[in-house]
């Protein structure tokens, strides 16, 4: 095999990850997305719990609804 063909094969091999590597990257990206979503939920619920009744009225939520939402664990939608 010529060196040119070997270089082409090396470039193609580097461009396309093996199925196992692609699956691992997919798993890591899904895990990252899930963790980011959980963090955003927890942060939003903490902020909701700290809002005054006037602020809650501005966004159309009763204090009871805000308390119910803030009491949910971060993994529950």
C-alpha cells in the first residue's frame, strides 16, 4: 500500500469514530444534558421559593402553587 493511501486511511479513520466511541460520546452528552437540566430545575425552584407574593402574582402563580413546585425534587418534572 502506498503512503498516500495509508494517509487517506488514517484521515478517514480519525474522522469517523468507532461505534463504541460514538456510543460513549452519545452517553456522555446525554448525561451532561440531564445534569444541566436537573441543575436548572433546582436553581429555578430555589428562586421560586424565595419570591414574594407580589412577584408571584406578577407571573400568575399563587403562593400555594409556588410552594408545591418548590417542594418537588430536582429530578421530577
